């Protein structure tokens, strides 16, 4: 990939109203946090082959209202995890626009140029000079402010801020931790049942010993009648 100020790559072109649910599926929002795994799911509901074929520096081109829908920031971070160079569109959803800058992903509005950009062609973007070059020609856009270019070069707002504060060596970002296995439930049911049974037994009877069988007295035999002598 070329320097962050100059971006060169292949065009991946899509239409209007590309929402965050197809950029990063909602079913992974709270279960996938590892950047590499996030990258594998980028645009999978819109273009299933994107994550396998995209290359560092490639440029996504969209129509109007790109990034509409949910405000989830994963929609921007899954693209930077794939090392996408920039997103060019006719217009952006305001929340996606800010999330993209926070993630270090340049967003460029070129409403009059989108129709001239061909899918699969290679383009060159100069963030500092504010120029976009494609087969149809060279076009101008407002150059990004130095602070925004600094965020892009740092890889996002957090690393940019750490660099400005001189705290890059402190509290390095931790790798995502695997979920701890759930502890097996304690077998308290049987213990409680045995205690209750022991309390219910009469005094003097040892716990765990069977109750002795009750003895019944044998019935007396009827006496035989004496015979009279004749």
C-alpha cells in the first residue's frame, strides 16, 4: 500500500443507501471483536467475495447516503481491518462519516464524479492535494485538514491521541480475550434434600441407617376343649 497521504487501488463500486447492516452484519455486532475476524465479515451480505478479494489500498465507491442505518462503528472498523484505502461517495450518513474518521478511514464526497468511475479500475487519491484521478480524468475535492490526515496516518483517533500525548508506550492495547468457560452449577439440590430428610427422622435414629421393621406379637392359639368321659 502507498503512503496514507496518497492512496492507490482498485475500485469496488456499489449503489445508493448502502447501510451499516450490509457493511457489517448486525448478528456479529456483540460477538465478533477481533479485527481479523471482523475483516472476514465485511460486506458479506452485499458482496460475499469482497473480504477474500480486497487488497490493501483498494477504494470503495458508493452513491448517496453511504453508511446509513445503525450507528455501529464496526461498519467503519471492519473496512480499516481490510486496509481499505478510502471510501468515495456522493454523500455520507453523518454518523458513519465521523466513525470512519475515528477509525482512520478517509471519506471523500464527489457527487459529480461517481457516475464516471468504473468498477474495477485503478484510481489515485492525494489527500493532501485534494485530487482524485481515474480513467475519466482528474477531479478536485477539499483537501483533508492536517489533523484528519494525522488521524489517518496514525491508524485512528485513539492512536493519534496517544501519539500527541506521548503515551504510546503506556497501557498498550490488549488483545481480545477469549470468553471464560462457564462454571458447572454446584450440586446443591441433593445436599439440601438429604439434610431435610435427616431432620424429619425421629430422635435416636442414626442418619443413613434403615428404620428397623416393627415386630408384631403372634396371636395366641385357641385352647382345645377337654372331652367329657362317659
